[in-house]
């Protein structure tokens, strides 16, 4: 029996940070918003993986995006 499920991607903290930098540059999110707002930007099927990686790295979903991607790393908000 074959399944049509897509393989899940392994998200590293670096990958998440890079994606968030792109979201900031595109204006999809603000540095002052909490991390849980990112669930609107990442594919829903991957959200649990992202949350797990963030939590393993010491981040809480109530933390600000600016804590994940420090200000020196992005040009403007």
C-alpha cells in the first residue's frame, strides 16, 4: 500500500531564522510580534517540527521575533 504523504523536512534553527529574515524583509511579520504568529507563514504540515526546534533551542512561542532574529541581522522593520 502506497501513501501519498510528503516527506517531512527537518528544520534547523538556522533554516528557521533565514526564513524569518525573509518574512521580515517582505513585511509579512514584524519584529515585535510573538513567534506564534509564524504559524501563518510556514506550511501547517511543518508547524509542529518548527515549534519543536524552537523549543529545543530555548525559545517560547510567546517570545518576540526580534529574539529569534536579533536586530543587527535585519535592515529595517
